[in-house]
């Protein structure tokens, strides 16, 4: 057989200088060419198979490439399986996989899925394809699924109630672990494991919107994908806008206030990432730049800022149902370049500047009492501070402490964390680059510090912080160096 293929290959290559590849014979040809070390034939066969990749055959091609030691073909097939897993899981090749191979797939951090629920459905389909022989493998395979990161309703309605898990104690323990994660959120730090670390594709994406750049105002919007670790330009704002706020409501980006270089704005625009369209929304009552924006229990809040004449302590609330703005209680202190974040049912206003100096004070708003309450002050005065929340803590990152008369002040690389239970701030590890006007946002289980200004340049640089190890590491840089970008998260299910 091999001799026949070899003679056929030699003759067809010698006579025509090329050879015809067919789907039915290409694998035989490739394995023979590998054996006889005919590198040009191997390359041609591999390229042919790469073009044939499909959800119905990619697992088989991946296994074949692995057996033949064809590294490039294996990588291409493996990437195809990961990228198209939602379609792959519905095909016979997946349903016929051995338990160990299913385990390797389900444990991969690179699967491209919208949610962990999708992977659970894949496991169920595989198990039920031959339940008698596969039931004993369920607990091991279920341990690769991040049950705690599923919606509690899904766990209660579709996981806990499924009879295939009822008589397996280890499966029941995993389901109980997931339920406890939701029932006792204050103890989540003690539940940390691979099952509480989100898969890259399920964390959603970051958007970095606008900001100051070398052209005196970036109008571009970039999107960051954790799975590919890349920033991509995806849209443009309608004209120049600086020192504005952005919040996400129902998967859409609301761009609020700011200044256009001449005047302070009260206008609001809404960007829909799915449709790639912009629409105008009702304006705020007050023109504001340097404001902070946050979403709390449905409504969106526009906090502080500067109206072109004076520093503001006023706060407006946007009701998405009534589609109108109204004032709520003002802060105790006027704040511009203020950091705003939501934690534990309260809206926090962090640092900023009040005209005479940068602020270290912090206050929080309770929507049910319509009152602001002072919190313990930060260890540093921070104007242009980046703030975000993670695992029940509030983080303040970077910024500067200059009076307005001294723009050459130093920028901070330091960061600190606030615990609302103890009303205390604690210093955490410093970033590698000092920066103010930095955008900070949570993606998955890490905080991202995006861009900023270091005193000389608008930064492309992005760092991410791991709260478990208390370490910063580099992520992919922005396409455009920018300071004062609004960085927001849009979930994968929006």
C-alpha cells in the first residue's frame, strides 16, 4: 500500500510537477508523506486540510495531526475547535470523544463560549450520548466547569434538578459549592479556585472611549478582547469630546457631558455596539466636564464636574424608564476629575479637585435615604484618579496631587483599596508607570489601568492587577495613546 502510494506520488510529481489532492485520500497521502519525509507533499496536504476545517471534522483533523506530528496543522485545527466550540459541540465528533479528551476541552481557558452555561450543556449532551458508560466520569468532568460563575437561577433550575447528578456525591458537592458561592457572597474570598476564575471569552469586553491624545482629542473607541489580548478600533464618537463620563445601560454606552474644546456640554449620546449606531438622548440640566458617572440599581448618576465657571457638587440621576434627568442630594464637596464607582448598593465619589486643591476625601450616596455620607479619607490627595471595584473592595489608582497653579507635579504609581466593612483604606502594590487621567475597570477577576498621562506623554500602556497575588502585569497596549479615556465593561451576554 505504502509502496503503491509512493510510486503514484513520485510519478505524478515527476510528470506534472504537481499532484491532485482529494478529501478521500489526503489523510493516507499525508501519513505516507510523513513516513517518507516528503516535506513539500506534507505541507501541501496540511494546507489542504486547513482549508477543509469545519465544525463537523475539526476534532478528527486535530487528532490526526497530533498522531502524525504535524504541528502547524494541529495548531490550526485546535484553534478552530476553540474558536468555534459552540458549533463543534453539536457534532458527532464531539459526542464520540473519549472522557479524557472531553476533560482537556472543558478545562481549556481558551474556549470561545458566551457563558459557562454553554459548556455545561455540552457536557450534558456528551454524557447522555452514552449515559450508562459515561456516568462514572461525570464528577471529574463537572469539576472542570465553573459552576459558581453561572447564574444562581440556572444552577437551581437546570443543574441541581438534573437526575444524572443525583446519586453522585462528588457532583452534589460541586453543586453545593456553587450555591454557597451565591448564598454567602461575603465569603467568596475563601471559595477561590479554578472554578471561580472566569474563562477569557465569558468575561465580556472593555471599551476605551475618547480622551486626550497627541491630536488634542481622540474621537476613536477601542475594544479589548481578553482571549486574544488585543485592542481593536471599533467606532468613532460624533465629534470631539473631552473630560466626559461613560456608563453602560442594557449593553449600550452612554457618553455624558464633557467639553468640546470651546464650551462645556450637557449633551448625552448613546452607542449601541451590536448595531454600531449612535443616538441622541435628553440632555442633563447642568453642563458638566470632569464629571464621574455610575449606574446604581437601574438609574445612571452624573456626579460633580465643572460647568465652565465653577466646580460642582450637584448630582443628577437619569431614569431610563421615564427617560428624564432629575437632581438628587448634592455632595458635601464640589469635585471635578472625580472617580465614581458603585459598591454594595451605594455610589462612591472619590478624590478629584475642588478648585484650590486635589482631594483625599471620599463620600458615598445612599439612593434610599437620598443622603451622602463621608468615608475615611485616602492616604493621598488624588485628582485624575481611576476607580473601580472588585470582590467587595473599592480601588483608587494613580492620579496627581498638584494645585492648579503647578501642572508639573508628580503623577502617582501608587494605588489603595477601601474596605466598606471596616471603613479603612490600605495601600496595595504600585503600578510600573506613574499616571493620572487613567481609566480603571474590572474585567473578569482583574483590574485594568488603561492609558493616562505620565507628565510627558499620553500612554498606550495598559497594566492589569491581580487582587489575589497583589501584583500588576502588562497587558496589550492601546492602539492610540490616550489620557482621560472612559473605560467601561460590557458583558458577553448583553
